């Protein structure tokens, strides 16, 4: 049976739960692809990786502390306990690098940028870039987010009471946010070619095949030839946009991420980025930031479309604040419910469903002995639905993330990873998701047109298995 197919899923079901004040409330449990009953065989595993990586973990994985599989001549270990995860992502992080498949698949888009860098080069890039995405920069970026969101909402207003492909609209919006916050440029001119290339990449080059995992990145596979041709086209497009941006007059106060990155200096050496390095960082930010944000918002809206009461709470909260570009930063602290919905959507549908690392040298994690090149997986998808870590792990309950709720267990909630390689854009991503969700719910009532279950499918990010149609009604 195709485990990614709708037939394999349980329908979304409401279940009773006890609220903190003792009342019984009904929680919505969204549908998911059924996990296999036992560990998949080698061929099935490879196929699942290509078609829906969420189905590589058997039912037991959601209860166990860890599991080990022998695949392609090395061990692959899934870790679910805080100490083990802390060990890999924090204590001994220098002993782990990105997997060869991740490097092979993502290099064409990110070049030598931060995401795939390693060792000293990573350290230098990270400390140079981090201040450009720090909380104090958020007002500059929030302004761009609000501007792009206003335009998108005006366009959506023309589609009210009709069938709308919301995911497509959100992808355009996230790309517009990326473009404006990066370059202060509207993406009308470049958006279609950028989206076209990113689609080509997702459809043709983003799936891992056997040799992609087997061979070290220095030995090209057949698909790598296409990936190289793709990289040349993609980097040409980024260079065209940079040229247009560089033609703008320089200003003293930074307008956008590009100004911040261009001015960024390594605090230790004082060195900045060369033009090629700057291009690769820009490409990295676009890849790392835009699809993840689009799907995060998509899942938040899909959940709210199925739980109208919760949607109304977000709308009421948004109604009380001014989300216009100059006021939006001040509104952020007054949107706790919206933020809780975003956090809960990131728990149930983490866009980065798994963090994969390869051991550089031997290591020991509790009883597990790792050899060089063994693979470690820390899977937010599994962790966020783990039965020992969460109460009603599969149900949608934003109250878990309200300011008065106890914090989630340590290292059980990792939508942005953890440790030194935690997402450098996390603040930006959260600001973006909260502003967009509040703005959309303030203006529209969002519902799904039919009741076909919307199932998550993971290839590079956690996406829906089909493009569901939505209806927007003006509030
Ligand atoms: C909802 C949106 C986002 C999610 C869920 C997300 C998730 C993640 C995760 C899980 C990692 C760590 C990967 C690992 O440890 O293997 C990561 C890294 C990264 N993210 Fe994000 N991200 C999001 C948005 C963004 C945005 C908006 C940007 C840029 C503006 C960005 C830039 C990066 C970069 C450059 C890295 C690599 C950091 C490093 O290796 O030092 N991300 N992201």
C-alpha cells in the first residue's frame, strides 16, 4: 500500500480533552499518513525517502528512546531523548556534519553559503551573519513583511467567495517577503523565474537516489550533472537581482538584509563577504527561508480552517492591533494566541521534518556506539508526536504554547533545531508567520472547500499531498 496516499490515512477526528480549568473541550486531530507497522525493508525505505519521508519511521519510533538501523554499510540512528539530542546538537556538535545526501541535494541552490558550510568556515560565516538577523533588526524586516502581506491580502480580496489555491498564494507571498526583506525589491519581475527554477529543482533534483547517499559528494552521480546545470542557471538569476539592487543609490541606514549582509564584518577579523560569498549567502537565505515559511503558514491556516473557533480567537486578537508597516513591530507582543497557533502548527507539521548528521569520528551516546560516517537523525516530526513527551501528541491544541502554559519538555520541541546550528532566521520566520497569520485572519474567514483529508508529505519540507482549495470570506 502507498503509505503516503489518502487511503492510508486516518480522517481528522475531534477528541475530548480536559482543559486547565477542568472543562471538557474538543480537540481536533488532523489526519496523518499511517506509519508502517514495522521497520521498512531496504527498497521500501529508499522509496519512502523519495516519495514521503514521514513514512520511514515505524509506529514504535513514536514510543522509543532511540532506534538503530543498518543501511548501506553504516548505522542510522534515530534519537528521541533530551540527553542524546543535546549531546549531538550541543556538547559534541563539532563531531557531526551535514549528511552527504543533504550536501549533494542542496549545494546547487546554496553554493558555499552558511547552511552547508562546516568547521572554521561555518564559524566565520555564522558570526558574520547572525547580527543581521538578530531581534533588534526585526523592526526593519517586519516592515517589509507587513508591506508584502498587505499587497497579498489586496490580491486575495479579489478572490473572495471563490475557490482559492492558498498554498500557491502563500508561496508567492513568502517569496515576495524574502525578496523585499533581502533586496527591498518587489518580486513581481523576478518572482516567476525564481518560482519556476525552484519548482524545477523540487521536481527533478531534490529527491535522494541510492548513489546520492552512497557516494561521497566529491564523486558526481548521474543526477549531479543536471544539478550542476541547474546551479549555473540559479546563480545567474541571483546575480541579475543583485546587479539590479546594486544599481540603487547607497544609504546610511540599512534598508534590508542585503545592506546588513554587505556591511557585516567578522567581529574577530573584521573581514566582510566577497561578491561570490554574498551571492551564495543570499541564495541560501532564499532557499532556507521561503518555502519553510510558506508551508508553516499554510499548515497554520489549514488547521484554523478546520477549527473555526480557534480561527475566531486569532481574528479577535488581530482586530485589536494595528498591523500596518510602521506599527507592526509594536503589535507583536499583543498577539500571544496567534503566536501559539504558529508554534502549534510548527509542532504538528515541522517544515524541517528531520535534522540529519554524519559522524566525523567515533562517538558514544549512552549505549549507542557510533563509528565514523554513521548517520544520526533527530526528527522533529517524530519528536513532536512522541507519546512519552506530549499529552495528546497528535491533537491540535494551541493552549500548550500560551504564555501561562508550562514550557514543552527540554529538547522535545525543535522546529528550528537547537545548539550552535539553530536556525539563524528563526526570529525572522516567527515574526513573518505571526504577522501574516494575524493579517489574513483579521481580514478573512478561511474555510476548506471540500473534506478531502490534507495529508503531509515530506520531500525537502513538509508539504500537503495535494493543493487543497480554500474559500475566503471577508470578515
Ligand atoms: C518557518 C520557517 C523556518 C523553519 C521551520 C526553519 C528551520 C530550520 C532548521 C530546523 C534549521 C537547522 C537545521 C539543522 O540543524 O540541521 C535551520 C537552519 C537554517 N535556517 Fe531556518 N527555518 C525557517 C526559516 C528561515 C529563514 C526565514 C531564514 C533566513 C532568513 C533561515 C535561514 C537558515 C539558515 C541560513 C540555516 C543554517 C544555519 C547554520 O547552519 O548555521 N531559516 N532552519
